[in-house]
C-alpha cells in the first residue's frame, strides 16, 4: 500500500507535508469513534495550496495516511520537543478538542503502536532522511521546508488566536538566520500577521533533521487554516482565500530557493579552494 508520495526537484529545497493525508486503513477505521473518523486535525488541502512548488524546482514529500494512524511529526520514543504544549501521542488517542479517537477498549496497545511505526512512520522518515542527504551531497546544502496548517484557535495548546504565519526553527537550532529574510517577506504584507519561534517553534521533524553545522537546514511553517479554508466541518477549500495567500507563500519559498542556491554556490566554491 502506498503511504506517501515523493517527487524529486531540481533545487536544494525539499517541501515536506506530513499531516495532509486522510487515508485510514479499514482495520484501524473500525476501531475509531465518529470523532476520530471525521479527522478534524488534518492539515487539509495543503498539497493543493502548495501546488506551485514544483514550478520553482522544489521537490516534495507528502503523507497519504492520516496523522491519526501515526503522527509523522512525533518522536516514537515519546520525547516532547516543546514542553508545555500538551501534545498528542504518536498514535493519538484524542483530537485537539480532547474527543476520544477510539472506541472504548479499542485503543492501540504497545504492539500495535510499534507495528504502525514500522509500517507507516519509518518508511516515511527513511525517504525524508535519504532525500535530505542526497540534496546535501549533490548541492552541498539541503533545505527542508516543513509545511503545516492549524486552526487559528485551539484552547488546548494556546490562548487566543495564532498569527497567520508561524515560522519555527527550533529557537534557531534547526536553521541559520536566513529566517530574517523570510520574516521580511511576511512583514511586507499588511493583510497577514506573522511570528518567528513564537507559540509554534517547531516539532520533531525540523528538530531532528535541521543540522546547520552539517549544511542541512529546516524550517517549519504553521499556516492558520482560516487563511485558505473553512476551519469547521466539512472543511471546504476556499479558492478566493487561497488566491490571496498564495502570493505570500510563493514569495516565501522563492526566497528559500534563492538562499539555498547562494549557500550551494558557497559550498561549491569552498570545495575547490
């Protein structure tokens, strides 16, 4: 069974969308509650929103399985990268609104969690790790852009409303200060608000793969869903809203590609000195 889609690009940048999948295998679906099957916490429509990325030469990796099957942005050892956020588990038991995902007594046990990690989590991360290393070996640098979306208000995790664009670099550990350029792009917009390493500072993926000292940089963007879709069921894509936010996303990723090429050129020059 295909669990992810991967398309290589022609730049040092990889777009990763780990929470866009909605597929739930039938054997797992039969153990879930209606709330679980509704999947309210999926990063819906992000693949549609970022459809312009290949035209910029950016490769992409997207999940097909739901985050309720296994969360690709969680540590299988249970280590919490950002304490205080009350995160969901690698195989979540409740929705962001604390509704049970599983029928009573049907929650995954340790053996089932390990099975899902082996069947769904590990192949995805093997592909992600392999591609970042291949980009670094080819260009001298690799940039991971980890794309997420989130409801603008989730009391479980934060008070009030989030900014529209939430950039995270693990408090600077996952990427060099190129994010200043990205913030300049976002600050130029009068329509959208933005924050860097605010309430959303980056999850397991960027903190694991972002290694600036090894010329692998990782940036996470949490985009509020109100900028491009209906945040309530049935979670429709809003073309009118998407058309307004896409130029900011395109400028953002164009800056990432430009910076990546500058770094790649520098690495190549250094190799011949």
